[in-house]
C-alpha cells in the first residue's frame, strides 16, 4: 500500500527538532537565563513534540485501509531530512519513519518525558547547574527520538550512541562525586561492548544486502525470492544485535551497569533507566522482527536470556536496601519479561509491557525521588518507614505503582504481564499448521537446512520445545511472585510501620511541591488505565460487541507491524485461540501476585522480626543475593583485570614498539627522505630546467624503449 | 588530401559564418574582458593616494556577473564546436569558467589591504588577475591546439607578472623570474609538442587529431608518424603537468609559492591548477584517446605516464611537506600532493572509455580543493602585513584563540585538505578513491587499488602537517605579535570559503549534480566515450543530431 504522505511528512522532523532546540538554547544560554525561563525552555519542546506526534498518529490513521482478512493496515509516514552521500551503493539518508510501532514509543517518550521534565523542575529547583541538567535531558530525548524514528539502521545507531552519551553525562551529572562519575563511566564502557557487537551486526547486514533501510530490509525479509539471502545471516546478525541490545537494555550478561547508574538524579533514572532508553533493545528487536523470526534458535536465545534475567534480577531485588537499587533490579527484571515476550514471538505483548512499564516504573521512580527529596537524600529503606502520614499523595501513588507492577487485576501491569506469560505458554515454536506452511515463503528451506530440530512432517510440536516453553512460563510465574513480594517489601518498609529515621530528619520530612506531585498523579492514573487496551481474549469474549474492539486496541494497532512474523513464520501461535491456557495463565498470575503481596505483608507488617531470623538461617544464600551473585567481582576478575593488564601491555608495546620503533622510525625515514629530496630544491633555475628535461627524456625513453624490440 | 579536409570542414559548417547562437560561447569571457577594459578606464581617473578598494569590489562584482552568466547559459550549450572549430561551448567549459571567475573573485577580495600594506596599491594587479581569468575561460573552451596555446599564454603571463608584483621584495622578484623562465621553458616544450602533432596529423583541431591518429596504426605495426605523435603527446602533457605541479614538473612550485604575494598564491594553487586539469582532460580525451597512445595498465601510453606522476606526486609532495617549516612552502608541497590525488582519479576515469563518467569526481575535487586552498592562503594573507607576515609554524602560535574566526576558517580548510569529515575534502577524496577502486574492480586490475592504497597512506601522512598548523594555532604560545590586516575583504572571502567547504561536505548533492551534468555534457569526445555518455544521458538535445566528424579515408 502506498503511504499517503510518501516522503514529506514534515512533522516528523519537527518532533525530533523540538528537543534539540531546547537542548541548544539551554546549553548555550541557560547559565544566563532566569530559572523560570529555563524550565519553560526545557518542558515546552516535550509538549510540542507530543502534540506533533499526535498529529502524526492522526495522519497514520487517516491513511489506514482495510486490507485482506479485516486487517487494518496503516503503512508508515516518512520524512527525509537530507541525503548525505549518494553515490552508487553508498547512501546514508537521515530519514525518519512513523509507523504504529515507532508512534507508540514516541508517544511514551514525549508524553512520559514531558511529565518527568515537569517533575524535574521541582526536583532540581535548588541545583545551581539546572540548565545543564535540562540541556542534557533534552538532548537525551532528541537522541532517543532519533533512535526510535530512524528509518534506517544508521539513524537508529546515531540515536543509540547519542542516548549512551547522554546517559553517561546524566549518571555522572554530579561529577564532583568520584563514585558517581565512575558509575557513569561503567555504564558507558559496558555499553561500548554491546555497541561494538551492534555495529558489527549492522555491517554484516549491510554487506550482505546492500541496504540498511528498514523498509527495504523488511521487503527483502518477507519476499520468498530474497529471503534465503537473509536466512543465512539471520543467526550471526541477530546474535550480534542481541548482544548490543543486552548492553542497552541491561540483560544478562551486560546488566551490571544499570544498578550503578542509579547514581544520577532520580528523574533521570525514571526517564532513561526505566521508561525509555533501556527499552531501546526491545524496540530494536521488534523493529527487526522479520529478521529475528527467520531463525527459531535465535528467538529461543532471546527468550531464555530474558527469562533468566527476569528471575535473577528479581531474586537480587529481594535483599536490596537502597530504594533506588530495588527499583533498578526490578527494572532489569521487567526488561527480562519484555525480552522473553520478544523471544516467544509475542511482540505486541512486549511493546504493551514497554508502555505500561513506562508508566508504572516512571511513577515508582518519581515516587522514590519524592521520598528521597522529602528525606533529604536518604535512600536506605531501613531508615524509612511510616512515611504515609508525612507524604500522603506520594504514598497513594506509590501504592498504585506497586499494585500495578505486582500484577493485581484491573491495573495496567496485570494486563501486559499476563499477555507475556500466557504467550510464553502457548507460543510454542515449531508448531506447524498446514495452511501456514503452504502460504509461507521458503518452508522447504526451513525444513531442510536451517532447522535441524524441526520435524519435517511438521504436524506436531517438538516435545522439548514444549518443555522449554513450560519452563519459561513457570519461571516467569515465579518471577511475578517475587516481583509482588519485593515491591511490597519496599512499600511496607517505606510507608508503613514506625518511622526509623533519626529525630533530626523526622522534623524535616515534608510532602513534595505540586510540580512533583502532579506528574505522580497523572502517571498513577495512567498506570491504572493503560492496561484497558489489552484485555485477555477470554474476558473479551464475554464483553458486549461494541467494547470488543477497543478492548483489544493494542493488538489491532500493532497488528500490521508484526503481521509477517506472526503469520508466516515458525514462531508464534497458530490455530484456534487457546482460551484454556489463557485462563490458566490469568489464574496463575493472580495467584502469584496474591501470594507475593501476602508474604510481604506477613513478613514486614505482621511479624517484622521474621526477616532477620530468615536471614540468619539462610546466611549463605542471603550473602550471595546481597552481593548480587558476585557478578561484579566475577567480571572484575575475568574481564576488567585482564583488560587492565592488556592495557598495560599495550601501553608498553605502544610506547616502545609502535611509537619508538614504527612511528618514530617511519617519521625518521620519511623525514630523512624528505630532507634528501629537499636538497633537490636548490633554488637554481638552470638546475630546475635540467630536472624537467631529464624527466622528459626519461619518460620518452620509458615509452619508446619497450617498442624497440 | 585537401579535398578530404575540406569535406570535413563542410561537415563542421566551417565555411559558413558563425550563427548568432554561437556568440553565446563568448559571453563569460567577454564579460570578464569588458570588466578589464572598464577597469583600465576607471583606473585612469583614480585619485592618487586614496585606497583602491572600490576597484577591487568592481572587479569582484564583474567576475561574479561572469560566474552568474554561466548559470544562465547552462541550458543554452551547443553540441558542436563553434567559431570554425575553435571553441567548445558546453557545460564542461561553463563549469570551469565559473570556477575560475569565483576563484579570481575570492583572490581579489583578499588583496586590497594586503597590497596597501606592501605599498604596492596599483590597479594593474586586479587587471592582471582579470586577464588571467579571461585566459582560463578560453582555455577550457579551446577546441583547437592553437586556441589552447594562446589562451594558455593569456592565462600564464599575467600570473608571471603577479608573482613578481611585490617588486621591492627580493623574494617576490626572484619567484617571478624563476616562474617566468621555467614557465617559458615548459611552454616552449609544449609548443614543440603541438608542432610535432601537427606534423604527424596535419591538423591542430582536437577532433581531427583524434580522428587522424587512428590511421597511424597500420596492419603491420605502427606508422613512422606514430612515434612523432607519441613524442608530441608527451611534450604537451609535460606542459600541463608543469601547470598542475605534478612531480617531477613541480620543481618551480615551492620557490614560487613562497615568494609570490599570498593572495595570488591561492589563485595560482587553485584556479590555475583546476584549469590546467580541465584543459588536460579535454585535450587528452578528445585528441589522444587513441588506444595505443593512451595505454593504461602499463601498456606504456600517457595514462601510464600520469599513473607514475600520480604516485610520485603523492609520495614526494607529502613527504617533503612534512619537513617544511614555512607554512606557505608546506602548502606548496601539499598542492603537489593534491595534484597527485586528482591524478589518481584522472588516471582511473580515463584509462578506459567506460569509466569516463567517473571524471565527475575530479570536478568535485577541484571545487572542494579550490575553496579549501583559497581559504588557507586567505588566512595567511590576512596575517601578511609587510615586514611582519606569518610565515613559519611558530608564527602561528596562539593565533587561533586571538582571532577565533580566522582560527576556525583555518581549521576547516586544514580539515578539508587532510580529508577529514564533514568537510568537502573528505568527500572529494572519497569519490576520487572510490572511482579508482571501481575502475580496478571492473577491470580486475590491481594497479589502481595499489595507487589508492598509496593515496590513503600518504594522506594519513598529510594529516600530520595539516594538523600541525592547528596545533600551533591553538596549543603553542605566541612568540611574536602580529597586526592583522584589518580589512573586510579577506574576512568575507575566507569565511565564504569555509562555509562553502562545510556546505559541500554536508550537502554535496547539488555540486555533485552539477559536476555530473558538466561531465555528461562534455563535447568532442570520441565515439567510444560518447556512447558511454549517451547511456548516462539518454535524452539527446535536438541540436546534437549531426555528428561533428564523419568517418573518412586515412589521411597519411
């Protein structure tokens, strides 16, 4: 289908431009501008971008048409800012694309981003370099929009690097504290490892297909005649890009930077390390879904990585005592859920969870920020407690956030998490339905070469695949239970019970200003209602006709983007809708939430002495968890120390061999040669003329001599 | 034989008077000439002791009009030679006419305060630049070796004079003397080459030469005249190599660049080189495309000569530039190195007719290089007050911070010269090298890739001395105080150069399109090349129906 605004939807440029303008104005003039103007300059672009995005969504809906099978297909809007190089195969356009996928993300980025900017005006009010903070924050949003709106991998990569840099700048915002500066450094270095892999994957893709444009690539990947080209490289490219995504989205093995990244100002944690940047990995895999679904092994890797990360991070979160670190591990765990969703082919569920998670996790972080603000930068929950009477609004909104993330029904977290969990159970790979096989692109190729464990008859599900998916579901359920537990442990220790702060602090505890509370209330509202666009089908079946379509809005909205991956690939769910499994999953996740919350209530309200007793008994396990499985130490031993050693070695090599022998040697040779040649330049005209004549004679001799034989 | 020639002449409509439309071909040159004449008239009434700024601006405006006229003539070009086969009127010629005018204008803008500070504020200076530009405009349009040579001298002689314009300065006089002696020497050699070609082919018209040379190849080998033609080609080539300062014909450049007035050096290094390249392209492609003369891949023809020249220029230019202390001298050697890079593209694009369209990379390079080099010399001219001119690296100390605009311009120009993105120099090098790689891949010949590798390596060496300029400008203390020429002219000129350098680096699209159009509209190319052009440009304008030359029997 031809897009209505083929390549000139200028609003896309404006969406990206606004935050950049804000960053430039605040960055250049902020120090001299009055505080209020800085606030406006920082927040207004976000709102404008949000409005422009809404206009984009409107245009997207306007060009939508009903296509085969009742699918509402909207295509995309695009806008080319400029073509940098165009010569032969080498082309690098800076161009943007708005389709349902990127529109969802952009709405989150600009919408939640706006709220967090407003919140920051209160949170950072006293900071002398507020202008610098807002400049970085706007710059971050600019880079994030580049990442999401990019029409090709290059633009995405520019944004990808940009958000990395801004994250580094903001984590180390209070750079005078060397520990915080080091945290920024750690985040940057760990991400570089991932970025390198990402770049490598991008190069392989480019050299094989000759393009990095998403539209062109997806056409290659969904066309029967060209797809064999991509199947060959799907696994290596996918793995490399996956490594990049694990870096950005804090998954095993590159998750270690995110807890340390909490050193930055809390709104930054809310915006970058909860709502937007860390979901970039999920976004990129969703963007390249037609590539990832080409190889079931790849999908399985993604799912397993996600599931394990979710579980491990949740266990670590149980014993953390820093309010922000609990949230950080919870973020890693929730990102694990998203990766699991992507890995089992439930892209819609992943994006749905990105959206709901953005609301409730931003809410939780901002709530935590409000607590920290009220407690004068106290972050240890052992020194909190009973805060509900000091900061009621913060408490209620925080409670809503906790309920949402715990997966209590009728709050948003329940819907998205449930969609992921039962997708894990029912989207068993290698399930084959005959119609799909016939319609698909290169099924023969799949059965023969790519997929040795695929059953050639293709009627039944490979047994171990069933087991793996069952395991994913089970571990996911367990993680959901843990999530409910540690979140309510956090809530109870912070807001309920007796206040454990010292008397001096107690006197000053206060509710935060309106500029911080209003975003909290808005986010709390969104955390409740955001889930109502993705009801479970089993519930929808009982709804009146008129409500059925809005109740499944998220699925219909994203259907077009993931159409090929869901319909023509081996991953995903086929056949009739398994209502039974869905109901089972709902029951399981409601049960998990209830057990988790109940346990937390029992341990921290009813019998507060019990946790210490348990810690005493299970000393070893406790220690392991408290030290985060010693992952940091392990990395230090196997990666950091050898790297340092290698660095020292390279330094020696560089100093004495490269610099001493080669560079200076080359320099010496070049300089000596230069000196010798320089002597030709005697300044004597007759001699110059002689040189020219000699050169001519030599040339003529060289030309004529060979012909004399 | 006479009959045959006449029949060909008929084909060229040589016996009919030029039609009105042909007069268009003169417009850019005529504008500059007119400006020059008006200039003399105005200068007569110049009041002594007052600055000549207005005259400089008048010349700049005149040159600007000439450049603008090419824009309006862009679609009126003719597909056959005009004025009895003496001139071409195609986009290729217009492209370079515009380039020469712009370069001349920028050089003049840098000059008034410079001349005043040297107590040489004389009108002749501008007049000579204008006349030189006239020569350039006709040189790229030349369709006949005689037109070419006359234009060549019209271009060169004013430059000789300009080199020695600061006659009180011993070095300037010396530079002029050297340039003149060596220039005359090489022009003589070139003229001798033209005579030999005339002897071998019986004509001086480029297309006839190309046509007649084909008959030197006879069944049992080559005709005796072939060797005469070969020597002629090499001698003509040496004349061009002298002007573009390719090793080993570069020998004059360092001394002349060091001694001449700085704005003129910028003009010399950019416009003269660009025009010499353009004329060389025209002559070599139109007249000497004959395969055994052309050679290529060490078939020992002029392509192979240029191949060696390219390699030698890159290596020697860069190596010697490293050891220089004098910035102008360093830039002289760097211009030798740049001649080498351009020659890489030249050799690759002309080694086989099918690569002809790659010549657009050369055009783009010349444009990018022109602005970069005029900007650099403009900055030096700005600090070029008599007796306290910036000459060595040490003199540049701390100037970048003291004069931020000039520092920035110099930075951009040096980045461009070194080929660092996002400047024009980077893209220009990229296109040149990728065209050579392309030629190499398509022919399966490794030699070009070797040349590209050499080019990349030597340009890495180049980064050293270009960045050295910036190191001194920003990181070394000032050893002496300099009073810059406080004049708006050089400021405007160098900022324009810097902006254009960045613009071409970031938005190269339009410039590339123009280069491509100029190459596609190259008139006079032999049939093999023409078919390549036609494939790229399937819409043939209706006036281009009749071929310029029809096949005829052998001449000799």
